[in-house]
């Protein structure tokens, strides 16, 4: 596995996805409200908002490449032996008796 598989989106990609999601929802809600008000049909408002929700989910939920342009830099992997050595070097703590 590559690191790209482990992190489908970076932080800037998450921010972009959130902005796209909110923008589409807002625009579809305004258009739906105006169209529903003009036609005096609340159902059209709901349909337009639901279509905006479906479109925004299609554009923001999958890990598209545009959300992975700034990959995270991971720390190098440490060997397991160094952790055991560090644990052995530590002195056991003594707790005060109550």
C-alpha cells in the first residue's frame, strides 16, 4: 500500500470539499426556494434541494484526485527494538503510599 491509499484526502482537500459542499447546498436552496415560491409548489423546493444534495455528495464524498494535491509528510518508521530499549532504560516510578 502507498501512503496515498492510507490518506484519501489531505487537509486542504478536506477544506475544498467542505467549501464545494456548502456552496452547492446554499445555491440549490436559494434556487429551490425562489422556484418553489414562484410556482407556489413546495415540492419543487424539496426536489431542487435534494438534487443539490445528491450532486454535492457525488462531488465531495469520493476521494477525487483534486482533494489529494497536498499529501501529508509522514515521519519515518522507527524500529521496534528502539522502543523496547527505551522502555527498559526507564526507572520504575514509585508511588507514595497513602
